């Protein structure tokens, strides 16, 4: 098993433990959905994820996929990423980072996230509100669309 695969399997084992802690069943479908999200750097839409996982889990239904994504999002094990096209996209990378969305082709790229301690301290929330995360989404043209734009 090479390093990336070993890392993925470590994350899948962590995921299974988190599911058990949350009293969620650890099903083959959930494991494969999470594994595919870990392997995917393209932040797949639910339909893309469905097609990919279905090759390994032929009994997977769209309903199961959508319910699983909703459950995993609510438990903080995956996150929904915005998209220039309006279609929800998903990822399992829960380390702090930002996103660049190409308004031309819809590509989403991960960007390093700077320390936001100072920004967090300056945000004034209404009484009773609690800040959990800050996500920055930059929009523009990727390298491919930027070149096409110049032609």
C-alpha cells in the first residue's frame, strides 16, 4: 500500500470510529462514499459521486447517497462546498482551507488558509450567536479558462 492509500485507509478507520461514536451504522456504502471523497480532489457533485461509488457498490441508490451525504455533513465528517454553477459539491478534507471557484468551468481548487485569529476577534455577532468557522471562497478563472479568455 503506498503512502496515499495508507493515509486514506487511516482516515477511513477514523471515519468508522466517528460513526460508531455518533451511533451511526458503519455500512459498506458509507465507507465507500467517504473513501471516494477522500480520494477526490475535484470536490465531486452528488451525481458524480454516485456514479463513481456505484462501480464498487452496485446496490447503492441515489436516496442512500443523498441521505448519507446529509448525515455526514450534519456530523461534520464531510463538508458542502459552493460552486459557480450552483450545484452542491462535497469534500472530506476537514482541515482548515479555502476554495477557488472557476466561474468558467466550475473547477474548485483548495487554497491554503491563513491564520484568521485576528479576523475572528473583529467579527461582531448578534447576541447569542457563536462563530464556528470562517470559509473564504474566491472566484475567478482557472488557468485553462483564463487562457481561453485571452484567445
